[in-house]
């Protein structure tokens, strides 16, 4: 059931994207620092969307890497604490004098 729903969603998104591209096929000038080029409006918008997604992933990558490092550090600390606890449990108890 989930595969069918996912397939239907993909078909709807692709259909909407194709209709968007057809409706916005008029070329628009895209100015670069070293020249100008005319590309379809739909392509310009998709390129802007992709560039924004890439920049968003790059910006969040530092937070993700920092969190993974912190998790690794905490796992090591927990493992050392467990080892210390096991060592303490192995120590013989002294009788009270």
C-alpha cells in the first residue's frame, strides 16, 4: 500500500513539474559576471531551487558533523564509565573491623 501511495505521489509531482515547465517555457536572460545567456524560466527556477538546496545542506552539514562528534565522545565516555563500574563490582568487599 505504501509503495502504491509513493508511486502516485511521484506521478503527481512529475506531472506538475512537466506542466510547470511547459507553461514557463519563455526564455529569460540570465546575467553572469562574464556574460549573458537566455534560458527557459522553468530551468532558471529549478536551478535556483537546486542551488538553495545545496547551500542549505552545506550549512547544516557542520551542525550534523558536530552532533555526530559529540555523540561519539559521549559513547566513549559511557563505555569508560561502564568499564569502571565493572571493575568496581569485581573488587572484594572488606569486612567491617
